[in-house]
């Protein structure tokens, strides 16, 4: 089956969370899952705790693994002592150009507290967390993308030209082009977690009969010759606000998706995209896939946050929108116009 083109060694996203020293990373994951927990809101007793959410645990492990690589050129090996060199950690985070360095501080604080390490160091990290939050808030208020995002930015017109001119030579490149078209050349712009939850369903099935745990691409035709029609969003970040939403797939995008359906022999009921183990993508491995796709097709490895910033910045630069135009464009990202403005990045290349 064509899904097996995604090999872990070649592309680095074959369904595993990590490539290095998985035993130590699993131990770290267990530590966050069982020993470091958060207090239940409104709990009457100081003993009332609940474990961190699985997504938080996975995120903390990824962050410490990445931080270890930044600071000591190797993944997490179970030894937190490098975190005691506060100045080196701070410099490594600042020099890295990461979009949200503040997200790396919370797991540091939790791990240091767990091992009862120097409280004065913990306090330094707490102050650094506050500083990073302040800087991020100011950048948001000034409509500035991060330094790394600025370096990766390019005009959306140039991006679309590269996507249109890109000719896939194999199944992998077909998937890469399809993802780039889906994110840049379709009106609706999914979040990172939206596509791994996407499945195929016949367009005649009533939307209220669809499983609300999944998002869908509706199809016409027979299995093996499916044609894509619409995207139906059920399970997404702002679902409590917007509910079930339907987006039309543009003709040019549908053409490439249909070719993908044919090459991969997709059937209704299937997940839209699977990893090398023919399993749904984890968020972090799908992120790696998207990064590979954009680097191959566009020439720059982009994440969803940067993609959304690029498109929204392009929208505002095209002219001063009316309130209705702004609301309509914000709906394509399933957020409101106030959030929409925060993605405008005036330091991006024109």
C-alpha cells in the first residue's frame, strides 16, 4: 500500500515520537505523567491532584529533549544537571530563534522542583519565564513575528507560484504538493491537529450522523476512484464557538487530492493520511511531515503558525478590509477577528 512510503529513517516521521534514546525519554514521560501533577481547581485538600494532560506530558518531553540538544548537542539522557547552568540555557534559548521560548521554561521548572535542585536557580527560571511572556506579549501587540519566522517569510504570491510549478516525481512528492496546496491554496487553513483527525466519508451521509470526534473530507464516486468535495470540521480548537463547519475544496486543490486518493487507493472510512505504520499521525510527527513538505516544495520548512501568519499578513496587505471582510476571512481560520489581527506580522517580507 502506498502509505508505506513514509519511512522513519528517511523522513524522520514514521510514527515514533523520538529518534534518540527512547528509553530515557519514556522514563521522562513517566515522570511527568505520575510524579509531577497539577492541583485540582477548587479542590478542598492540598492532596487533591490530577495528572498533567497527555498532550502536556508529550509537549514537556519534546521540549526538554529539544532543549538538551540545543544546550549540549545531544538528546535527553536522563541527567538534568545541564539545566543548572542557567546562563547557558538562557543563551541557547535566545540564540535559537524559537518562536515561543517561554514554552521551554515550565518543564524546566517542574523537573528542577521534582529533583529538589537549587531553589535560587528555579527562581531565575521563573523570572525568565515572566520575561519571555512579556516579550511575547509585546511582539504580539507590535504585530511582530519571531526572528525565525521573519527569516522564513516570503510573499504568498511567490509561495503559490512555487507550489503551482512543482511537479511531483513520486508518491511522497505528491503528498508534499497536496499538503502545500491544502494549506496555501485552499480557503480554509487547518491547525496542526486538524488533519490527523480527518477521515473520508461519502457526501450523502448526513453531517449530524458523522462521528463528532473526527473531521471529514466528503467524497463522491466509488472506492478507488473517489473525488473530494468538502471539508467538514467537527473536532477542533474553537468547536464550542463555531460548531460543525463546512468548507468547499477548491477545484485545483481537489484535483491533486483526487490523484492522491487514486494513488493511495483511499476508501471511505479511511483516515485522510497515515504514517508508515498505517496509523494516524501524532501531532508532532505530522508537524515534521508538513515541515518536510514545505521545505521540498517551497524551499523553506514552515510550521502551521508561520503559514497562518503568512496568509493573514497577505490578507491585510491587500488593502484595508471592511468589518465583514475581516470577519469572513477570520472564519476561514476558525477564530475571531481580534485573534486574526494578532497574526498580522509587519516584519514579514513583502
